[in-house]
C-alpha cells in the first residue's frame, strides 16, 4: 500500500511539473491583440513613419508627392497598366537597383524598398533574418512578434499522405506571415516550398522535401502553394496575372538539384548529367505540377549546372519550359548568388560579369538573390549585351507579383491580422496534429505499443533526443511559439526516470551506464535516438546511412539491460539503416518521428500512450547501408546502370533489399481491402485519330509480347478524357479506431523495357472506427495514371495489361486493366 501511495504521489508531482513546463511559452506569448497595422507598425517606412501599403495617400503627402498623379496607384486600372506606368517612370539606374533581393526603391517616384527574401518551409523562418535595420533581411522576430508556429519539417508532414492537412498547414503559415507583415516583421514573398526529389538517401536536405515520389511531391507542392497563396473567393479570375495572392510562394530548386557537399563535390560547381527521360519523368514533374496546378507565383533556379549549362542561364529550362510550356504567372529568382557563382566559381565560358548577367537575363532570370544584377546590369546595357527592354520585362514580372500580394494596395481580407493570429492555440494544436499524423510505426512486436498508464506508469526516458527542443525543429525553422519536449510530454503519462545517456555521437561512457541502470529498474524504456543537423543539413550530405557507431552500441546495451519493453524513437530526415534494431528482439517497437516541430514531444507521447493510432507511411525508401557503397551520389540516373553495377533509385526503379520500403507504416489495428473496377471501367479502349501515329516500344529481351496493331501513342496526340474508376472497400477489422492511408499504384506491362516497377497514381487518408467499412471511390485520368516516358522523353501510353494495386505490408489488393487502341 505504501508503495502504491508513493507511486501516486510521484505521478502527481511529475504531472504538475509537466503542466508548469508546458504552460510556459518559449518565447513568451505575444502581448494582447494588435488589430492590423497601427501607428508605429507596418512594413513600409517613410520619413520615420510606417505605412501599411505603398499607395497610401498620406505616405505620398509625406514625400511631397500627389498620389493622384501616379497611375501605378490608380486601383481602377489593371495591374498590367499600373506596372507599365511604374516601370516607365524609372531611369535605367533606378531600374537596375530593383533587380536584387534588396530592391532599393526610387523615392523620387514614391517607390519604397522591398526585401524579397523570406522563408516559410514549415513556418515563418529565421533564415534571412538579421537586425531590424539590416538592409537585406526581410524577417524579424522580437518585441511584439517573439515567435511563430513551427510545424514538422515537410518530410514528416508528407508522411501523413493527407492533402487537406498540407493545405491547412500552409494556410496557417500564410496567415501568420501576413500578420507579421502587417506588424512590420516580414514581407510578402516566401521562397518555399522545396520540392526537389529525394533521389539519393545521402542528400542532406531530404528533411526539407516531401519525399522521393514525383507525384506525391507534386501533390504536396500544389496543396502547400494553394494554402499559401489562395485568397478565398478570388482563386480563378479571367486573367491569372491579376489574381490576388495572400502571400507569394516559390517552388525551388529547379532543376536536377540534390547534391550539396559530397566528398569534395559541391552544389555550386556540380554538373548534373541528366537524361531527358529523367528530367521529364522525375526531376521536372513536381515543378510542372506546381506551376500548372498550383499556379505558383515564383520558381527558383538552382546553383548547379545541368548537362554543362548553369540552371539559371539555361533558356530551355527556364523561359522555354517554365514560362513558355508551363505558363508561369510570376517571376523566376536565382538561388542566392547564383549569377555570381556562374562567373566566379564555375567560370562558365570565361565570361565577363556583364556577360554572366546577359546569359541569365536572356534565359529568363528576373530576380538575382544577391547583388550581381545590381552591380553589373547598367554596364551590360551600356555595352550592348542586354537590352533595357529585357530589364523592363524582368521588372514587369516582379512588380506584377507585388501588385497581386497587396504591397501597393492593402488587401482588405488581411489588413486586420495582428498578434492575435500568431501562435494561437489552434495553430499550435495543428502543429501537434501534423506530427501525430506523420509519425510512422516501423515495428511493434507482440503489440508492445501502445503503452498503458497503469502497467507502464514508471518509465525510463533516455537517449540523445529525450529532452530535444531545438533539434525537433530541423532546418529553415523560425523561433517557435514554445517547445514541448518528449521528456515534458511523457512526464504527464508516467513517473519518468530521465538521462540523456549521450549526445548523437554517444562518446560518454559514464552517462551510458546510468541510462542502463534506469532501464533495469523501470516498467518500460523509451530510447530517443537518431541524427540531427550535424549529420544531415544544407551544404552537408551524409557519408553513409548508419547511426553513429557509439549510438548503436548505446541503444543495444540499454535494450539488453532493460527490464520491460523497449521503444526506439528515431529523429531523422533521410532514411537510416536500423537493421540492428529491427532484428533485435529486445527492441519491441520502433517509431520514426522525423523532426516533429515545436509540439513534437506531445505528438510522440500521444502515439506511445495510444491517444493517437499511428497511420503515417514512409515517403522515402530506407535502404541498407550497402546501397550507398555501390553507386556514387553523382550518378543521376533513376534506372539501374547494369554495365556499371549501379542499382536503380527510389521504389520506382530499385528492386533490391530494403530496411523499410516506401509507403511502409504499421497501425495499432488491422485493415482489410476489397478492390474492384466497375464494369464500364474494366477495359480502356482508346480511339485513335485518323492521322495518329503509333510508336514502337522497346521490350525486355526474351519476353513474350502479346500481338498488337499499335504498341503505343504519344499522349500529346491522344484524347485523354477517359478515367479509371476504382471502387475500394476498406474495413477496420481490429480493436482500435484509426486512420488508414490508401496508396494506389499502377504497374505497367511487365515486358516493357525501362518502365517503372510501379508508380503512385493516387492516395487518400481515411478514418475508420472499429468494425467500420468505408467505401472509397478513386478516379484517375488514364493518361496521367498509366502514362510512361520513353527514352526519347516522349510521354506515351502503351497498350497491354496493367495492374492497379493497393499495398501496405502484407495487405495487398489488385485488379488488372487492359489498354487497347482502336
């Protein structure tokens, strides 16, 4: 009895400490509501006063100007006419001063400075932040805005496979960004999201991306960009260049960029040698979706060269593709200092600075993040290398976007947003919910999870990330509203014995020994391991896929010493070879928590103690460490290179052993599938036009190919109005309510050479109570779903027998679908 009373008292004390710790907001909660820009607030400073928007008549009066004489402030005119008036008023020197990320303005005509560079990858970021008076920094935390909501990094949010969630996250980010803008703490152009494909598992920036599948990454980009940009009720005006924007988003880094710093090969000089097939099928695909479906207002070109040409000077990549083929309504910006890099680091073509400016501007680069345009464009015009009309075109693209975001005229929908819109309870809860939805259960032997508050009331919490705060944020983070660490959150569920045991590198033997002692004397042990930004980050690729050796030893020894069940929680972006833990019977469960944001500890505790049934699915393949030993990071091919012994990349082309496959994730319950095709969708008959040409298809050797009068057709020449309609019945056959992610794959005919093993064509997240059956109807366009890209980079539809499959672990359902031409 005495022991029970002591346990109860200890629990009460722990819970009280938890409440105290989580009630403290770090940084302190913003002061009371400041509804919109008041005197002393606002983004535009003029003669010591601040104004909400450029064309405020009082601001022009302060400049001894009459706003009525400036047509660019006439709101009855279309943006095109207003921008033409604005650009036409500038001298060449004034124009050039607006071409860098710090646009210096032209007081003579009432044009203020504008700071283009803000970041919002998973919340308003401190990247680019500096002293408030710094001329080149746009974002500022302090005084009335001490922090903003910090969501999980994109890879963990992507693991939710929840398009609605992605859109909601971006809506909150843009609301907080707009409020910070009103308060003079940031501007309106955010260079996010990062939609590069996670092609190689060593890349240090995988945590910033939505994963390895081009379609999933593209859907993430569309939803995130729409959440940032869309103004409700004004999404599709007749002229998309006149469409208002809540804030401006930017899809980056284009193109074929995913090597940062790998054994001396650096991103600023790397030459990505890429086949057009891979460009169309993988590297460009998310950017095409971002521009066409997301209507993003900016694209950022990358440092690297693509097939010998710097991306920011490649006319085919930029003006022909982004603006010509995809119809970008916005501007193209360089990754920072890319034009300078072309001249100084790459020494491309032996150009002078003016010639580097010429090549970038001719290729379609509107804005130089840096000062190279500002420093050298006047001379380039004077030398006849750049037309002044080229400068005018760039400025037109730039200032049209600033008109659309309300820099010149305050958008009424958002003028009253202030501190009451930042770090709200709802926003913080959404951050926790995003982490909960993304966390992936990788192992759960004997249903060791979830824990029970009664039988697991005394636990050991150890490991490098056990009391993680800042590491939970990952990179491109801001100042968070608060931190709830794993230790704080778990202290509300149990009496906790705590010891880090070691840092990520785990060199401290004495601390390891104490952690083992705690594991020996408690009901259960939770080990928080993984890596951090010292291992994977921008400009820092990984050498291998293993945890640090001493951390592996630490995890193994603690697990061996533990009296009760052991849970391993992993923080990382890129995949980890944790075969040692997967095969260790003393490690009962493994959770991947990515970098879970400011409330990450709360989300992890909710999963461990069963308040959340995990439903996250891996958006990347977790390879064994040997994978990286047999091919260089710089080999850009997705398909296997048999003559060199290189395996394929991503689940689409790699069929070797894995630690955990793309799309893997367990649940506390069980689901069953029943998949069928309605009778009218069981065959795809494509009617060809009278002059339509059939294409030859390369087949695998020694395979039997069914006879066909037409092997394949170009999708561009084909009427692609048909849809594939799937009827799916999902049943929760277990004992716990839970969400389930349905991922639909298409497998092409097996005899087509070079075709993907399979590819994602749709996904959906469904919530099912115990015993509930949910009917899910999925409809996909035939050409989008079954289309292939051949060696000539044609997008084709081939005839033959396709398989539509839904798969997760041992759960598989599939149907076959013949495609015929007539």
